[in-house]
């Protein structure tokens, strides 16, 4: 167990006792494992495996804020990564490349609370003395609104599919033309399927990822990110690849935590879109998730202006709801444009040769967390 700092954001109040806040290293403090395993709002993104993969790939330093002193069980915690970049600036994010990451708070209102003066003071000191441009929370719930100093930043749609109904009922809930018929079409085309985490599957997945990111004028994530994710997460990460006559045509990567399967990355070769391999892979995912007694499929976030992707997830039978990130201080919201989102930058990415794109991803992706 390693305590990074026993710095106390303490504010004397006439109506409340003194509260101490501590920062710990969740990679070396075993108490974080216990909290991430037991808290009802913990997700795959809270797990040490995700933090280890971030640290190994991008060099991010994780820390968690808690009200539990050293030697006591953790009863609450907010996990962050320190992102230091000479391109996009320094900030604290909870968490980089995670679609969501709820603060793990006490439901009884004790200990660490976002609306407390202590948390507000901690954020102020971190930004002012550690030269952080901003602190960002990515809660699934509206917990971020509890802190009056944090204001909404980026917003998305968040999609989930209930897996508790019988499999036949889930299938009838799929859009008849866009999903059901296309799944049957892929089966008639004898699209084959393989799942696992072998080096061959990683290579097939990554080749399709580079193709897809080029199509969208975006840089691909470093190959090391996926290798580290598999090395750290083990059997809870799974790659699914669809092939036509041994040629990889579509792939996806999913993560598993408790009763939830998280769809994280998907990619395809548009030359083979007529085979309907992606709807086919989604159905295979649903079948296997049901077989493992999972109850929820987390389909991740979608940009609000990407209506075609949102509709695709709707046609899978998913439910969408708003998802907002929150930042402190208020002026940091204007700083939230990622370099990869600028039209001129996207045109540059699209012009890069295939052999250069993975190299550029390795160089620049750590600045985007």
C-alpha cells in the first residue's frame, strides 16, 4: 500500500467536522482493488487493468482521491490520470479513453462528496499549484452536477442494450431490415467468425482499425495499447473477427466486467460492407454475452452529430440517453477541442501514407487522453 500524499483539503465549518482528503496510488494500493471490486458504480474502467494499460502505453500517472486514511479500508474514491502534454496542456482526467467513469462515493452522504468545500478546495489547489489546465469527470450519472464549480463540457449519447430478455425476444427487437435480414444475409454468405485474444486476432483487428480510422480521417490508436490491454486485462478482453474466405472483413474488441459487456472498438473494410459482417458480429456478441449470463451490453458513447451511428445502435434495440462530462474551472470548457477533431488536422491525417499512420498514432495519441 502506497500513499502518494496526505495533503488535506480541510475547511473548518461550524456545522460540520473537519474532513481530510488523501491521494493514493491505485496501482500499488491494494485497497483500490477492493473498492473497484465491491462498489456498485464501479465499471471496467475503474479496474487496475485499465489503469495499468494506460500507464504502460501512454505514461499516464494514476491517482485516486479518497477520504479514507492509510490503514483504513477505502469507502470512497475518484480515480484520475495525470495527462501531461506540450501540445494539449496538462490536466487531470477521470479517465482517459474511458467513455465513462463514475466517482465511487458513499451513498449515505458521508466521506468524499463532490459538493463539499474540501473537494472544491482540492480542485482549486491542484489547478493553481500543479498547473493543471482543468480537471474532468466523466460520470454516467449526474453526480458531476453536485459540485457547483464544475460545469458541463462535452456531451454525447450513451447506449445500452438490456440482455435479460430471452435471446429470441432480443432478436425480434432488432430492426427488421437493417439488422435481422443483414444478419441472415451474412450467414448465407458464409461469413466465418473467430473470437479470442491471440496475436493473429490482434493483427487482423489492427489492420482493419487502421483502414477504418483512415476512412474517418482519424489516427489509429497505438498497436501497443491493444497489446497492453490484453496483457493487463487477460480473459476479460475479447477480439471478434469476421472473415470471408479467410480474409478479415470486420472486427470488434469488447471488455467484460461483472454482468456487463462493454463494446469498445469496432472496425471494418468498406469493400466488404455488402456482406453485413458488422451486424453479424454484433449478433455473435449478443449471443455470447447471453451465454455468459451477462445482463447489460454497454455500447459506449456517440458524438451528438454522428446521427448515423446513433441510429445504428438504436436499430440494435439499444436505449440512448444523454451523457455529459464536467470540468473545473468553468473557463476550461472552451479548451476542450481535441487536436484530432479540427477539419484541417483530419485532412492531414487522411493524406498520410498507410505506413506512417500507426507511427503518427504512437507519437500523438498520448496527447489526446
